[in-house]
DNA sequence: ACCTGAACACCGTTCAAGT
DNA sequence: ACCTGAACACCGTTCAAGT
C-alpha cells in the first residue's frame, strides 16, 4: 500500500481500461445483477468511463459475453494437469469437481456457458474449448479407450454435467434480477395469493406432502451419486 | 374453404387478437428467427397490429415468454394418462419420450423451458408445472415408491432430461439468428480463417482424428442408453 | 492513443385518445 | 371493447471530434 504505487489499487479512479478489466467487471456485474442488467452503458459506468470506450477492447456485447464465458474456463486445464490423476476415473472425477466448483462460484453466469453456441458444433458445454476437449480425449486414449469410447464418454460426461449443474445453480440464484409481480386486474373480492403456493396446490396432495423434501438441498450427494453411476456405466462398456 | 367462414382462415387479415393467437405467433417467431428477434414490435407486425395492442392480452414480454413455455407443456399430462402405462419404468419412459418429442419439435424454444425460473423454487425444468409433478409423484407412490425415493427420482429424472435434451437441440439449432462475423482489424497479410477449424487445431491431434466421430449424431441411441441406465439405477435403490 | 458527444435505429412500456 | 399515436426511458453501435 505504498503511495509510490501507480494508483493501481485506488478505488476512486481505476488505472486504465483493458480487455481483462472489462471482462472481469462484466462477470462481476452479471453475478451482482443478472445478465440482462449487464449493459454496455452500465458497465461503462462501473468502470468510470463512457460505454463507447469499451468498443476499443471488445467488438460488441456478444464478444464480451463470449469472453466472460472463456474466462470462466480459464486455468481449468492447468489445474487438472497439476492434479496428476492416475486412473481415468480419478481424472473425470477431478474435472467434474472443478467444473462444479466453477458453477457454484458463478451461479448466475454459468447458464451462459451452457446456452451460448460454442465455436464449433461438435463442442459441447460446459467443456467447450478445443484445448480442454483435446486434453480429455488424449487422457482417455492413454488409459486404453478406443476413439469411439472416448467420444461416447465425452458426450455422456458433458450431458451429465449440464443436467446436474444447471439445475443446481438454478435453485441457488432464484432471481438475481428481481421480478416485480405485475398486478392482475382481476376482481377485487378475490384476496391476494402470495405465489403459486396456494393456487393449484389444493389439487396436488402429493406435492404438498413432499414439499419439504422437494425443497431440501442434497445436490452435492446427488452429484456424487450420479457421477459414480456414470463412471460405472462407462467402465462396463469399456471392458466388455 | 367456403366463403361463409368468418374470414377465420384468411391469411391476409387474421380474425382477431387473443392470448392464444399471440402465444402461438410468439412460438412460431421464436422458432423462425430466435428468441432475441421475437420482439413485441415484430410480433405485432406478424399479427397485423401495433405492438401496443398486445398488452391487452399479455402483461409484457416476460409474461408472453412464460406463456410460450407453458404452451409447450400443454397436453403432456393428458397424453401420458392416455398411454395407461403399467410399470413405473414404462411410465417414466413414456414421459421422457414425450418431452424429447417436444424438444425436437421446438429446438429453439426448448432452452427457454430450461432456463426460465419456474414459479416455485422446488420445481425443476423441464417438468416445471405443479400438475405434472403431482402426476409423476403420485404415479411413483402408487407403484410402491417411498416419498424420499419419489423425490430423488424426480430430481435425477429431470437432471437427465435437461442434460441430454439441451445438448441435443443445441447441435440442431446451431444459430437460428445468424451471427455476422465481425471483421477483425488485424494485419491484412494474414489470410482469412474460416472458423475455429484451422486456428487451434494444430495443437489438437486427437480432436482432429475424432472430428468425424464428434460430429456424428447418435443422440437417439445415447438418450435411450442413458435413460435405461437411469432406470436401472433407480430400480436398485428402490428394491434395496 | 485513448476516450467522448452526438446521433441513429432500435427496444419495452404507458397512457390518453380515437373508433 | 379494442386498437392506435405519441411519448418516455432506455438499449447497442458508429463515427467524427476532442485531448
């Protein structure tokens, strides 16, 4: 915190614009207020600059969102390599946990990783960059997978990750950009109904009885169980 | 096609506005040009009316999108009941196939079913309305599931559907609203590179070798395999 | 070199006014 | 009752102009 620092750490007037700073601010804004609220103009405001200045570093809003998605996958390969896993099971488990960690750290941005079209049609979210796919396929082949088995595993693995994690983060964000309830212009003698809770629930005794259970969060255990089941299934096809 | 018809089937000037007609036109527009292009103003144009007229029938764009999602699940319960399945395996299989059919019929709209926040936090896409969840839980309990087992099955089943179908329709839409490639202002002596194909691919020998395999579509078989595996897994926990 | 001001072509939405 | 015109407060994006 020496005053000699080129006002790098000053919060009043940030140092200078750069693609990295814009992407970081974009991600922060998304997590704070939701994707829709992350606007070129609001992002400019966050960075103490007019919106038009951003176009020196990103070619548009779409490019920025793409860069945010890429930044979420940044460093994944390095961390996976550092783990030095010895079996393919251990390898896939490590990748799965890394991705889950990322998703939980950025629950609002994670759906972008899934829903934005990857660069090539054969890339599957959330493992949607070539380097990561290469690493995964190479590792599986090293461990004795045939090409077909490696590709099938890539597809099943990505489907599992998307299904588990998208629904898990969905319960965790719930509504980052709060939605106002619009008044329904119905007759005034019907009393307010807070949400769905009282509306259809009379016709749904099982839902009522299991509502607590439905709300309970066992997502970690479910993730682990599903992952093990997937690995077992792969194991059976690979040693048939 | 008798001229006595109250110009119901005329294409030149459609009969009258109604919520149903708006929702149908909205879905059609989404499938034709993508969600972003489905704008209140363009939808008015499609219906031969000013955008402001729509607000008599939908409270806003969000309400319209919500109604489109609901319309996609319409009739699902009735069709499932009509099938009169005898085992819970057959039941879940039938539901799964119905949902897959819907997803493939509306590949551009299906991501909305997944990504929009359901009415209650314990509802999980794509089985996101109470009546459907009630039906599923009731059926499983009839077949001998405990409450816990029914809820666990609901969660695993929805995760499976989301993961499989979201990635399947993703490969099938690819870019409904075509994205223009922005010129990169780099030096002119570097020749054009069509897409990712040539960029990083030098460093990715496994990807190159398996590229055809990665592009091949076996989604139906993968869906069936994954579904059977899931049912087996449930079967094991239910008869432990 | 880096940022700004002004402008353009869009949005969603409200509301008084028309028929 | 049903739709329209005009208006408001926003967007993303371009481009000449400032420093």
